[in-house]
């Protein structure tokens, strides 16, 4: 019973902490002097080799 109680408390505590940390709407339009830095890179991907794409994957995490 103690294990179930501690597990429930820990789970709900992590869920509440996660809800508190997460922004309300992460996909909203930025306010102020924000810039859109994402661009369409289809031409670069078509001419790149596997090793270049792998290097970019590890570099940018995409």
C-alpha cells in the first residue's frame, strides 16, 4: 500500500510540475521583434550525401 501511495504521489507531482513548466500555447505567433528562422531546405537535402545529412542531424538535432 505504501508503494502504491508513493508511486501515485510521485506520478501526480511530476505531472503537475510538467504542466507548470510547459508553456500555455507553444505554437502561438511570437510577439515583439521575433524572427522566423526556419527555412525550406529541400534543395540542400537533395544534393547532400548521407554523411553530411548525418553530421547535420547530430549538429542540429533534427
